[in-house]
């Protein structure tokens, strides 16, 4: 009698270039595992910043020199949307080009209403638009008093403090929610603990703590900072660059950049990533992959990446860093048997044991969150085997269920607006299907209307690691009949 085997599928390790949505992807079969730096299909560098910023830039027009920004509580004459103002959520108006445009840039910063001498903490910030002034909407953690009124002056302050070399504190704009959301480990940066990297000084320190209530991070006291300033550029990442310097020449050929670098050539730079770190450059923060070196002109050819499909031309004198290739994100099924031992599809009994989904606002269907939908469909099928592409395994009068194998009811979900993930199952259904375990697999999750499951949460693409809070995973049991 055949033993029951278990099959796990995780969207984290898909080829994001071919399959951008976690809700649908193909898992290839392999006997050799991941690809190398030279032939990777979805290359990742752990040196890619997860978050980068210039500190003391609360006023956008005074980057690096402003520890605060001021505005006023808008009236209807300033912006019609101000008619929605409450003591908790309100519209503010500021001098043109002074407010940051990044969503939740001021998240967890303290806002002070100087007109009534009261302070609150910002829990949501959204830049709306600019015309003759900047207009934004702010939500605070608790209501201001009833004497709060249109025209009141507010100040948002950057709490960063580097006065102590052993106990510096840095505010992280648009920082993650959750305590210790950037866990660091004592030791070298290669242990995958988060580091705070000073891009101005090209120094790093391991992160000791990150507080979700304040979005402030600290470092270990036994490794003090040296010469760091609140006006420096910072980033949070897993690993340090392998080199850095300045651009000595630059030209553009279509969407390819040809540049000279102030570092000696080494073969190790090929297939690594180049990131521009000059904050004032049109190419700031863009990342390309080094694919070729011309020994005659001593220039590098840099190609776009998925995250930066169009490269702006950096200027001579711009600073750069080279980020090391870490791994190919695509991890196939590593099949240990013979690929020729089973050429035909045979019958398997398959059960969906669990389906874990991100509980984020959907960008498809009717929006909302998955807890408010009656059910989902799950598809799993061979791709290239003869007879692959099963149809009507699940008898249904829903035309969108033709290729689906399982239906997962959205049972009662505790705290449907708070929980990060929702776990469903196949309600005990066991399907008998023809299946070939040594063939590529197609997996998808769909809404009742046939839309691929997708949310508004940003998924990271090469060379960034995947966003852990966007991923889907499933566990199946399989038994050959």
C-alpha cells in the first residue's frame, strides 16, 4: 500500500519575473537545485536596502537639515475635503514642496498642535496632492480636544538623536509595524540580521532594537558610532556592499547604461548589482545589474532590473555601491528520483490540508479582505506532462471552476481586520486525479469570479528579497492509488 506524502508550495520562492503575482505561479522540477550567479532567473542581493532615507528631512525642501515640518489644520476654503475633519483624522495644508510624499513617512512621529499645546502620535499619513500648497491627511492615535479647530498650527518632529555614540536613536520613515521588526544579530552582517548602514560614511552597525510604537531603532552599545550625523543617508538591509566609489564616465544606449567606475575591475563584479547613492541624482536609488566589462574602454554595461525597468543616466561624480549576488529566488522542487522512471500520469488521492493567505486589501474582485468572501478556489496541475491540464475535476455550475481542484470556504475568522494571515483548508475534500510527481506544477488561488488572488500590498522584485507579508503557501497530502 502506498504511503502518504506531503507537498508544500510557497510563493516566496517562485520566479517573480515570470510570475509577478503570488496567487499564480509555476514550480519547476529539478535535480540540481538553484541556479548560480551567472544563470539565475530571479537574482537577489541581500545588500539591497529595504528602506533608505536621508535623516532630518521632515521638510522635503530642506533635506538633511530639517528636524521638523509645520502646517495648519486646513479649512474647506483650503481644500473641500477638509469638510471631513475630525479631532482624530484631519486635513493639513503646508508650504508647497514641504511635506513628504511617501505614504506613512511620518508614521509614529509626534505631531504637536501648538495652538492648543497638545501632542499626539501619527498612526496614518497620506500625501494627497499639491497645487499652491501641499495637502495631506493625518490620523492620530487619540482625539485632540474639542478646542481643536481649522487654522491651528501643527508641527511634526523628527526624534532622531545621535548625541550619544553608544546609545544613538534613529527614526525610520515609513517603518514597519511590529516590535523588533528589523531583528539584528551580533556578529557579521552575513548572518542575515538587519543592519543600519550609513551610506554617507560607508559604515554599518547591527540593529539592537526597533520599537513599533515610535519607529525608532537603536544599536548595540559595545559598537559605538563614529562621526555619524543626523543629516547622513541611511538604509536598513541584510548585508553591506562589496565596493563603493564614484562614477567616472557615463553614457546611455537605449535602456542600457555604459559607465566607468573609480574601482579596479574584477571578474567578481559581473552579474553583481550597481546602485546609485547620490541623493540629488536623477538616478538615485536605482539598481542595475552589471553584465559586461569592456577592457579597452574600461567601462561596465549595466542592464535594468525588474524593480528598475528603466534606468536614468547617472552623472559623473555620482556615488555608487556594488551589491553582491546572494541567491536565485527561484527554488524548484528538488526531485531525488529518476525523471524517466515515471513517464505516464497515474492516479493520486490529493487533499488540501492548509492554505495560508495574506490578510490584505484585495486589488481584484470586490476589494475588501478575504475574510469577507464566501470561498476561494485552488488549482494544482501538471504543466508539461502528456494529459496535463485537468478540467471539471470539481463538478460545478460556476464557469470559473473549470480547472479548479479544491474549494475553500472562508470560515469565521477572528479579528478579520487585524490578523496578518488567514488559514483555510479544503474542508476535508479528497480528489482523485491523474498526476505526475516528476513534472512541473502550476498552482493558483482564485476568487469566485475567477480573478487571481492579489492584494494592494507591494510585492518586492529582483534584486530585493520577496515581501514576506505578501506570500501564499499551501500544504497538500498525496497518496498514490
